[in-house]
């Protein structure tokens, strides 16, 4: 299966920005801010929380959602990632992007097995 990619300008904005605004599921839920990384031109997110009402659990039930980038709302589909090679690359990307100062603790937490299991690729619909 060939996956569509987000436009280069969108990927660049996500790579260079700190926070991604995301809404999981088809409903009219509010957008929340989460950390995002770009690896090999692909966009990945992870969740600290696996609570029943978390964005990650919502994507498990329905993989559709949306992101806001540069004033645009883009519909996305969430794809779970299991490839160890990709998971390691996402670990490194989080540490490189968020591994300094007070953010380092959280970036390290995102490499824990529980958080790694939530690794999700965002693909445009």
C-alpha cells in the first residue's frame, strides 16, 4: 500500500514547530497540543496518556482526525507503527527535538515501552 504524504511545507512546519494541534476522531472535539516529530518525511506522534478518553484511544476506535498547521485544518488518518526500525528512529527524533532543558525528562519518557506502543503516523486523508 502506498501512503500519501503531507505536503512538504506542512512537514517542514511540523518539523520546525514545537506543538502540533490535533483532534482525534470524527466528532467536533477540541484541538489539543501535542509533540510531533518528522522522520524520513513521515509525521509521527506519541501519547503519554493511554486513558480511555485520550486522543490515542480515540484513534484506536476511529483512525480519522484532523491537525491544524499554519492556519489550515488538514484531515488525517492515524496509522499504528510496529516496525522496530521506525520506533528507534522516532525515539531519536524526540530526543533530538525535545531533549534539552526541562523537556528532556518528557522526551526520555516518550521512549518508554508504554509510550513507544502509542507511536502513530499521521497520513493525509
